[in-house]
């Protein structure tokens, strides 16, 4: 079987390959800004981790177009069920950098008061559940939410993100089957970044493509150039509109690449060739989009520098606020799950306090 064509809107030089996108200039620039912010926040966070100022980080360098292009196709009311590299989705949807850094510092000011795994962002403000550390568990949740929304007659769509590695999990197949049988308004967005930690995508599946898996479940799969932000936008927009019309799910395979290690705890030089990485660096989604914006007179080359400086200043300010944040109150470890703290947890808290005093 021939490998399905890669859907593209921009060629590698940033030249449009088909119809112009259905986006105005402000929207095109908002997309660029979110991509550039994601790249810069990642660079800063990698350094913070190496300096010992935050504990853990997983960057999405090289995958900004897959995140931001798909996010731009969602409505504010839609819900996002992320995998591991959807920071760009949150930034596009208006999440503040201050919250980003409070979370990484485990501060009292963070929504989860320091109790979640670092770099597993979530916030009701942007309709996003926590990043999923246990691979693929977010997918049945997303389908369940989508099915419930449909049942209740509201037109919310669920965006269910996953990695290539997550397609080997049982939860992926459960979610795909449920979505297909019940026509749930969900869009599966699979970042095929070619690696699941040290396992290459060729060893993840015997299928020619990840997108074709959708066919077995009775719905459409699209194989999209994940480094082409406009292709990601258009493919997701069509899938979201279809879901909102009550015509069921779609799967999008975003073909992209994980430029950095899996996380700050990984050393990819142990298992892959630097040449492969260099090859993909040349396909940088930000550079391609910059070329397009300049060619279309949406931006001048100098504008990017100004945007980057603004982002850097916002990062500095947010980081300074997080560094002045407070550690969570000890009591907060037993709060927020039950309306009232149950006796056994109150006893454990008292025992812990005694021990700390001693
Ligand atoms: C159920 C489960 N098994 C194994 C792991 C360990 N683990 C964490 S991320 C990961 C690979 C994820 O790869 P992929 O889905 O391709 O996402 P990517 O990291 O490439 O974005 C693995 C094996 C886990 N978190 N959960
Ligand atoms: Mg992967």
C-alpha cells in the first residue's frame, strides 16, 4: 500500500501550495507569536532545569506548528485533553506565563498548589485538563466528554492529543472504537514526532501510517505535515467543523520531529544519530512560517525581532513573579479532594506536624 500523501499548505520554502488560508492578518500573527513564545519558553525552561531552579521539563521544540496550528482551529469553549507537548496550545489560548512558571516552581499560587508533576500544566481558564503522564489515559476521557456534550445537546468539541507511542496503548484503541461507534465529536491529534523516548516510530507500528488506523474504526484519518502550521490549522478546522455538525470523529497524524530529548531526564545521543536531528532542524516550522509571512507582506523581517524581544520581556517578568511565589502550605496537601478533611487524613497531618517539630 502506498503511504498516504502528506497534506501541506506551505512548501519547505514557505510558498503557498494551494488555497490561501481562511485567516486574517491578526490571526496569522497571533499564531506566529504563540509559536515563538513556545520556542522561547522552552529554551528558558531547559536552562532553568540545568541550573537546578526547576526540577523537570519536557520541551516541544520542533513541534510548535502541530500544537499552535491545531489550537487555532478550536473555539474557546472546546476542551483540550493534552499529551506531553501541548504548551503551545495553552499559550495560543491565552494562558499566562506567570501561571506557567508558578506551576513549574510548585508554588502556592499555581492552580494545583505544587501537587502535580512538573510540566503537566492544566487550567480551567483555558479549558484544559492536566497533561497525561500515563500515556493515552486522556483519550477515553476526551471521548467521554465529547459524547456527554453531544448527548446534552451542546456543541463542544474535544481535542484529544497523543504521541506516536501512545497508539500502542489499549486506551488508544478503546477511545478510537468508542468515538467511531458513537460518532463522538472528538478530534484525535497524533504527533508522530518519530520517537517514543528511545523507540523509533517504525518499531511502534506495522501500519504504513498512524492516520490509517482511523479507517479501522470507521472514520477518516489525515496525514498532515506537522511542521506546516497552516496545514495543521486547515486540517483541524475541517475536523472540528465536521464534529460540530454531528458528523463524528477524525484523526490527524501530524508528521513532525522531537528535536530535543524526551525530557530533561533523557540523553538522546545514546540512541539516535545527530544527522537525523540536523535534517529535521532544516525543516524548522518557525522558519518556514516566517518566510510565508514575509512573502505575503504580513510581517517584515525586523518585526520578528521585535516580537521576540517582547516575549523575552514577558518571560522575565513572569519568572520574577514565580521566584517570589510562596511554597504551598503544608495543610494544603490534604485539602481540595474532600469537602471536609476526613479524620484519617487529619490524624496523618497532625502526626506529620509532630514529627516535623521533633
Ligand atoms: C502507560 C505508560 N507507559 C509508559 C510510560 C513511560 N513513558 C512516558 S512518555 C513515553 C513515550 C511517549 O512517546 P509518545 O507517545 O510518542 O510521545 P512523545 O514523548 O514522543 O511526545 C513513555 C514510554 C508512561 N508514562 N505511561
Ligand atoms: Mg513520539
